[in-house]
C-alpha cells in the first residue's frame, strides 16, 4: 500500500512534465548561421523583379542571431536580429537596406540547408524572396548540429 502513494506522486509529476509542448522544437538549434552569407533579396510585386545584392555577416550565440546587412562594396546598410529554431532563421532587418527605405524594417523566415538560406520577407515593396549562400571560407559545409 505504501508504494501506491509514491507511484501516484511520480505519475502526477510525470503528467505535469508532459503538459508542455514539444520541448525539442523550443530548445534545439540544429544549424549555425555564424559567418558571411551573400546573395539576392528580390523585390517582387510592384517592383517587377527588382533585386538587391547583399552580404549578411551573422554571429550566433545559442539560438540568438545578430549581424549586419552590407552592400557588396562593404557599406553597412542595416542591422539584423533573429532567432534560429531548428533549421529556420526568423529575422528582422532594420535600416536603409534599399534606396528610399531609410529606417525601414523587413521581417522574414529562411530555411537553412547546409550552405544555403532561402525564404520570404515582408516590408516596404514586398513580399520578397531571399536566397543567400555561405561566402568564401565560411562555405565549408557546416553540418547540422
């Protein structure tokens, strides 16, 4: 009879522990986006295919990401903040990323597959698509962790 009470207590704590959602998707960071990424930010809708070639220099600590968006000539255009969850980077880019968008903000999500990041963004002159690849020495096939 004594073990029945202990068993019920253990079961109660187990149920409480299982009440949360899937903890793996909340805590598991599968990719590391640290490094330099180069590619295009394509404005679709009203702009009829206008695009911005860009370089993103990102630093990741845990799931948190910070960095800068630069033109290919190296001038800083905007800041980037984001969060990696699994293989998806949710990001916000703020600054004068495109002529006439001073202080504009773009938000998006990109799926990371080894050395490629692709996704969609919303902001001025968008919806947009984003396609970036690891640049230079950073393109060494960083595997999912």
